[in-house]
C-alpha cells in the first residue's frame, strides 16, 4: 500500500473480522492482499456470509527510555 503523505510503500496487515452478536472474531490475517481476497471469496462461497476487512498500516514506535524502535500494526 502506498502512503499518501510520503509516497513510499508501507507494509500493511489485512485482517478479516466477523462481527456477530456485538463480538468481534478474527477469522484470518495476512500481509498479502491477494491471499486475503481469495480467503474472503472462499468464505463467502462456503458459509454464505461476508466478512469485514480491516487494513492496518505498519507504524514505527520509538521507546525513548530504552532507545529502541519497534514496529507494530495498529
């Protein structure tokens, strides 16, 4: 996925979520969009209901106390 502000390619996490009865259930997660869409197509064909796709970019988190850089999807 391309970042709009910087124009560089950012790694993203594609998460398929089912919301049923007010609860969120993670069904599938991957960093490849083609695998996510293929899973969704299979899931709809098998169960007859769709899933919500969340797209989470990778963020850089700097811990100033430990002087360490970590990356997270959130």
